[in-house]
C-alpha cells in the first residue's frame, strides 16, 4: 500500500453508505441495485458499508446534465 503524508487520505476516499443513501434519497434495496447496476465499489467492515467516492463521482460525471 502506498504511504502518504496525510494519514487520513484513506478515509477521504470512501463515503459511508448512510451518508450516500441520504444524499441520493434511496432505500436499502435501491442502494443494493445502485451498487450492482453502476459497478460502484464498496467495502464492508463489520456491519458498516463504505463506497469508493471516485466511483460515485465518475457516475455523476458520466450522467446526463439536465437543463
């Protein structure tokens, strides 16, 4: 694993499922579909799930912009 000067850099790369779910307005089932359909990487530590922010940002950047 690459070491950086910023000891919190790892934590800045992930977003908590609850935070993302609230932001998107999704329920638990939709979050599971979201992960599978859009190939968003996630990590499970105990009962907590974290999503890779880079994948979520990629999805937003690739999405159609509404006017």
